[in-house]
C-alpha cells in the first residue's frame, strides 16, 4: 500500500472524528450533527454495497432505518429498554424484510427494480402512517434509550457518539474486507457481466440476494442507532425522499469506494446545516447542486482524491 | 343503502383512476420512448395545480384558469426538458433518478417561495359545486362526475393521437425502436421534446383537476408519483393501453380498500382486529397488487409489442 492522498485524507478524517468530542468539549450541538452524519454514513455504506458494488439501484433503502428505529420505539413503548433484546430483534426484522423485498424485487431488472424497491418502501411508509397504536404520522417519542445492563450508558451524549463511531469503524472495515473477499469479488464481477458469471456456474441470484439482505441488516443497525440518537421515530424516516438522500450521499462520496459514503454523508449533512443557516429556502440551492454533481462529478469526493484502479469504470 | 355507497365509492375509485392515468400516460410515454425515468413528473403535477389556482384567482373563473395553466405547464415541461433532462437521456437510470430528484427539491422550494408553504385552494364555480342525482335518490358531486368525463375525453383524444395520427405513429415507432426511427431521418430530439411537453401537460392537467378536491399544495406531487409508478409497472412500461387499465384497477382497489376492507375483514375476524388491520392493509393494497403482478408477469400486464 502506497501512502497516497486518499489514505492520508481518510486517516485524517477518521482521526478528526475520533477526537471531535474532545476538541469540541462544550458544543453538544456539533457533536450531535457529526454523530448523525456518522449514523447516516453507516446506512450509506450499506447502500453502497448493493448500489456501488452490486449495481442494484435500490430506491427504498431508508426503510431499514425506519425498521431499526421503530424497533427501539415499539419496545420502549412497552417499557422494554433492554438493548440485548431490542437490537438483535431489530437486526433480525431488518434482515427478514430485506429477504422478502429482495426476493420480490430481484426478479426484475433496471428501472423496474428502482420502481419496485421504491414502491415497497412506500408501502412500509404507509404502513407506519396507518399504525395508530404507534403514533401514526406523529411517530413515537423514545423517552429511554436502549439499556445494556449498565455496561454502556447511551444517555450520555459523548458515550453515544463513541458507540456510533465504533460501529462506523466496524462497518467500514468490515466492508473493506467483504468486498475483497470471494463473496465481494463475485458481487463486483456480477456488475460487469452477469451472464458470464452465471455461465461460470455462480448462483448469481443467491449472491445478489445475500448482498441485499446484508445491506438491509447493516442499515437496520443504523436505524437502531438513529432511533436512540434522536429519541424519536416516525414514518417520515422511511419516505422515499429519505432513500433518495441516502443515494445522493453515496454518489456524492463516490460510488463503489470503501470510504466514499463516509465523506458523502458528512458533506451532505454539513452542507445541509450550512445552507439552512444561510436561508430557509436552502433546497433551492441544494437541488441544482445535486443535478450538477450527477452531471459533472460522477466520481464524487472519492474521485477528487486521485485515480485508483477503480472496479467500476 | 350499501349498494348506493358501493356505487358512489366505485365512481370515486374510477375518478382516482382517471387522475392516475393522466399522470401515468406521460410517465409511460417518456419512459417507453426515451428510456428516461423522470421523478420530477410529480412536480409538473404540482406546478399545474398551483398555476391553475393562481390563474383562477386572477380571472375569477376555474375554466379560464385551466385553459391558461395548460399551455403554461407545457412551456415549463419543455423548459425542463431542454435545460436539464435532455443531457440525461444517454446516462444510466440512476443518474436520471438522482438528477430528477434534484429537480423535485428545486421545484418544491420554488413553489414554497412563490406560493407560500400553505399552497392554495381552488374554489369551484357554482355550476360545478352541487351534486347530480345519478340514480333516483343517489346524489353524486357534479365536479367528480365532470373529472371522469374530462378524463375519458382526454384518454380518447390520446388514443386518437397515438393510434390515428402521423405523430402518434412516430411515437409508437419510437417506443419500439428508437434508433431505427432516428436512422429513418426523424428529428428525434424534436420528437422527444414534444412528447415530454405532452406528458408535462397531461401531468399538469391531472394536478389541475385534482386540486379542487385535494387542494393545491407543496409535496402533492410526491404522493401521486409513487402510485403512478405502480400503475405503469402493473400496466407494462411504455404501454398507454396498459396504463389506462392499470390506473382504473389501482384507483378502484385503493378506494374500495379504504371504504370496505374493514367490513370485509369483519366477516371473518373480530370487529376489533378488523378495525386495526383494515387501514394498514388498505394502505398497502396497491403495492401488494404490484408485487403480485411482478411476481407472475415481471414485464407487466400489457407490455408494448415489438420491444426487443
């Protein structure tokens, strides 16, 4: 491994993230913004697995954020705060839903796949809206965060920050290993030439479904964290525009790059904070910005850090 | 008594189907011919409704409002195509989806600045505001009946345009083989702009006729866009006939589900359970329909012929 610009920048960003609460000692607001960015980065990394490496344009990924957050919310609604119950259930439900949705949508290709994932996600959004018991469109307030038998106290915002940071590191390093493993190579090769992979005897459908489920589960983790972080869950977290924002984070960071989604998520949220400080109508700038990125900067931020032997060009 | 309710609700479902068809016709044309996914189609629906509201306020007449707003949406649509979307035809679907998502953010915020966050209501003229007895003792709102009539007329006109005219022949030819049509010397760029404008006008019209019922507001486009996607996926992308039939099916299922599912479920489960399950199930009904259709016929119910 050569010490190039990409590695230096990546290491610097990670060090900055690690030291942030120390540097910003008395500014919980900015710690909050960055913690939120890191949670969305976990979701974006999971989306990147299917979007960037697997060529599966899922437009419904925010559903799994909602499932994770709703798990925390619904358990808390029944006064069950034990994270050792909440979290495994949240991950299992995310995986199951991803298995079901993946099995349906992977029967289709191209634009049908985009629309199906979008429609299935929208179905969950409407399901959330119709659940009067769990607050319908108002959602649920999560008064007590997940409890881990006194081992970790998530109510402390610096602790929560480091828990999020830990999961982010775990996710990104895990993803780096995964995409270079045999499984990852099959997924990436499928993106190039699915027919050839099939001819070589790989059960391509099963590999894609596995990637889809894995991505959904990791995104469910982001949802568990987000529910705890915001103390709140509502159907809007699953709205298709949220999924669109996740896709934009991946593209902004650089599709099919390991650390790209982290850069993308952080840039997205900082830009949002910065622009909404300037004007309440920040989206009138943000929309065209998105279009310009799509038209002229497809490499994303990762592309600015120099060429690499990209797997997808 | 339930029969009149059933009749009334089927007409409501029919009317929702008509609005969905106007949306889906443009989407399916643009997709079928240009291979372009345009999420901003919902924005044109919203722009149509808001422009119509403004023109209605200026002129004091809903009819004049519609007549003025229609060409205005057409122009907006053509502008959008020429400025932003034209460059995207050659890009992959993800790029198109993302860029048109950017357009949605832009248009929503623009609408918020121009029309305010509340949106606008469109008051109906007196002659449309009442109700007519469709059967002895069964009144039905005149306006909703009007929507159905106008929608059917537009559908018929569209059918005539696509099947009987030279332009329509080019549209159909473009849908089955765009490269060949280009090679035969047809100005593809102009044809695309034209079709996009037509789709925009249809979406705008859908917004205008829906506005007096649901009020013209920000974000109204996003709530109709996804059901319109369901329609074109169920109907088969690129097929206008498919879009028409699927729109009516989706409209009917959605409306009927919301009105009668609790009664239906109540016949074989406890009233309490039915009351909880019915809203959830009816909200999900059209998506379940789509999943089932795709499972058995991934290309939709009426895929256009001659696509390789």
